[in-house]
C-alpha cells in the first residue's frame, strides 16, 4: 500500500511542478511582451493581456450567440467574450493570444467583451 501512495505522491508532485513551470513561462512571456498581468489589471481599465487559452465555449447571451474563451497568463484567469460570434478561426484551447480591451466584472467573474486579439 505504501508503494502505491509513493507512486501517487511522485505523480502529483511531477504534475504540480509542470503546472508551476507553465505558469512561470506564461507570466514571463506576458512581461516580455509588455502586457499587464491579469491579477494586477484594474476593473474598467483598458489593458493589454497575453496568455494561453484554456477553454472555448459557445454560450448564448440574451438570445445572441457568444463565443467565450478562458485566458490564463500564469497569474489569474479572465473570460474573453465575443458577442455575435459562433466561432473564430484560431481561437482554441492551448493557443497563445494577446488581447486588448476593457476589463469588466459580471457575476463576480472578470470579463473582457469583444477584445481585439492577435494570435501568437
């Protein structure tokens, strides 16, 4: 039984260190590009963010199609929302992206509506 626990612990440690390394790389990439860390971005401020797309979802808002993507930069998450869009070529999980827009809060979640974007 202790061997199983030891293997599980090593697997979890490896996974955690990989996640930490990914976060560090994303954070450094955003800093090098001159982008604001998501965690430091103020509400209603126009900011430039860079990171990796975690998830992409089609979720109607008020009867209008809306493409949502979760952006992670190693410090925090923000939801990017493109209203009236069902799909955007290149917007997919794992893709690096740089966005410019104004940060808002909706249902206690940070969001950016219709950001300008540049795929990396």
